[in-house]
């Protein structure tokens, strides 16, 4: 897809991968709705940076677990930009619970993680689909995780939510084609504040362990994942229902 003159919604775009993706789209001439849940000031800064690239931006608060909020967000994007061509489902959440701590994975944790990580993308897809179909040729990219491929990650509910998101991408590709293509990026360890907050004092040790496992000897920066997302959007229009792992070769490593 040629994205100059198109319009996108990027969820969870106030920081990290979402921010990097919003800026990358803007630099290619795409208007961007910058979604956030709580980080208003950060999202507004991202929107200002998007506008500095010479395109339109809108910072919009919505918890993607709220179906009505997602409907309102897509309506606002279409009203502001006059079109909607791209949806990047990046918003996510987790809780750090050891996998063998079955009692620690409470119903509340399950409900929140599945609500944001799985139902959130579905809510957004459902709300955006009429506008994306109207565009005639549109792209959805869901952001899963290696946790959904290998069952390793912050908690059992998180792994399950990301595995389910990969399946959702496949089924939505069948349901929404040919007008809408749906693909998935599954990042590995991403350097940044989200994992720093989750791992705390263990962050450097966990990061080093992931680097040691990776064939390429490094972990992801948000911009690496954004590049994988744009590769789906700007690449062949015959690719749909696919998942690409972006992890520096951690899952296939270590290098022999």
C-alpha cells in the first residue's frame, strides 16, 4: 500500500512501539489518530510530533476493552481525516505472575488481560471495518508477542491472550478479505520503560539473557517493531493472515 495521503489509527500510541509506529506512518505522509488510555500528556506530544511531519493528528483517549469507546474512536478518526485505511492494534497490558503460580493468575487478571489484549483488537476491528472496507484497500496489523508463539512471558494469561490474538488475525483475514488485509507482528523482548517497570531490578539480567539467546545478539528497539509493521502495510498487497516474529532470532537461537 502507498500510505501517503492515507489515515491510520494506532492504539497504545503514547509510547514504545505505538509511538514509533505513529511517527513512522506520519513520516510517510499518513494522518494518524494517536490512541491512549491514561497517558494524555505523552499522547499529545506524539500527536504534535505527527503534525510536525506535515500531516493531521488526533490524540484520542479510549480503553480498547470498552467496545463503545472503540466505536467512538473510529468514528472520530473518520470524521477528522475523512477516511480510514490502516488500523494498528498495539495497545496491550499484562501482569507479572510466575507461570507455576496458578493461584496468582486471578480471575481479575485474566479478565483485564484478555479484555485489552484480545477483545480490544476485536472491538477495534469491528468498529473500523466499515470505514476500512469503504477505503477499498486497507490494512490491519495486530501486535502479538513471542509469548503467543512459545508460551514464554510475563504470565500465563498474557501468553494465552497473545496466542489468541494470532488466531484472531488469521480468522479476521478470512472474514474481511478481499478489501482488508490482516497480519500480525510478534515481537520479542522490547527495550524500554514497559519491561523496566515489570522486571524492576531484574531488567538488565533478563535483557542480557535474551540478547545471549538471540542469533543477532540484540533485542528489539520500538523502531525495529515499527519497521516490521510498516513492512506489512507497505509491502505486497497479496500478503494476509500471516504472522512475522521480530525478535533478533531469539526463538531460533542461540547461534551455533
